[in-house]
């Protein structure tokens, strides 16, 4: 599974932030000006991070 900022998910919401914190990775979504926490992956999960994707 992959997630990228700007990707539309969850019924019209858009991923607005993916943050690396001390306890894991947090994904936030936005719709109509409201931001919501959506997913959290802890540091024990295998994660591959790619930056500056142009496609």
C-alpha cells in the first residue's frame, strides 16, 4: 500500500500531511477545510519513504 500527499482517499478526502514522529508515521486527511488524523503506523512496521515524486 502506498500513500502520497494530494492523493484522494476515504470518500473525497485528500491526504494533506504525512508526518514522521518519534512514535511512528501519522497520516492526516482534509476535506472542506477540516483536517483529521486518518492512519498511524508505528516504528515496528516496514516503511519505505520516497520524496519529490513527479508522475
